[in-house]
C-alpha cells in the first residue's frame, strides 16, 4: 500500500464517502486532476478489508473539501484535507479508478 502516496489527489475535491459495512469496503469519491492540462475527473478510491476508519470534520484550518496530501505509515493511510482534518483508514488493499460517466 506504500504506493498510495503517489496518487494524484493533491487539490482534488472529496465529494463523498460511502461505507459498505458488510463488505468491509469504504469508497471515497473524488474529482481529481489526473491528467495535465485537463479539468478534474471523477475517480473512485476504494479501500478493501477495512478494519478502522476515522473521519473527523472539525475544520481547524477553515472549511475545505480539497485534499492537501495522502500518506501511508505503519499500516495506516492518512488523507489530509485542506481544512486540517486527517482522515485515517486501516485497510488491506485499495483500488483507484476513473469513474465512467
């Protein structure tokens, strides 16, 4: 999962988070700039075999839905929102795909 750090999420907009409890899946729906020179495209970041999820929404830096960074350390993925909130996920795998219209 180390390679998750390389996803083009910076400045992407987090649209929604969907939890599929019985499957242990969490889906993050983003609009991201995945291709240079093109507008943001809808993408799905799906975490598999999720055992922990923390989604604070306290906005210590002010309101924002844009991604500042994504990191992976000690088995935990951290998505930092430009609001200052850190979303953390413990999962066994993930996929990242362009959503079809």
